C-alpha cells in the first residue's frame, strides 16, 4: 500500500486547504482511492486514520459550500472499511460522531435542508453499521 499511502498523504494536505473546492476534491479522491483498497488495509493504515479524522473535523466544523459532498464521501468510506471502521472499532469516535450529527441536524432544522438530509443519511448509515452488542 506504499504508493497509496503517498496519495493519501497528499489528500491529507488538501483537507487543510483554505479552498472549499480542494477540500471537496480531497474527500472525493479519498473515497475513490478507498474503493480500490481492501477494508483491512484501510483499517490498518495510519494515514487513512489521519484522513478520516481530518474529514470528521471538517464535518464537525463550520458549514462550507458543498459540505454535503464531503459527508457522503465520509459515509461511503466508513462503509468500505466494514468492521475496521472507526464507527465499529472506537466507541468514543462513534459517540462523538452521533453527537456531532445531532447538533448539525438541530442547527440546520429550518434551513439548508439538503445538508441536513445528508447528515441524517450519514447518521443512519453509521448507526445501521454498528452491532448492538458493541
């Protein structure tokens, strides 16, 4: 996964960009590269973990143009990771994610319905992927 790690590292830099378009592009590139990588490799990769955390931080932060695209990519990546995703592996991460979604849904309850609906869809994907025994 060495070549992929180099690409994931470049994607990580794009998440720190001041450009909304570069952040969205980073999310889409991350999603695309994850579709070409085995779930176990995704779950074991330190750089993938950093990218996921950066995506989480962006989703948790202020709204920006086309943020719903980043949320969709995040949910797809979590699904690709299967049992190796932070949703399944890290209860604290799961709880922070659920709390963030609830805050975002509440904040946008009367505005930006497309964004709010993407958050709800992502939250649903998250909760449906977690086994009740965890």
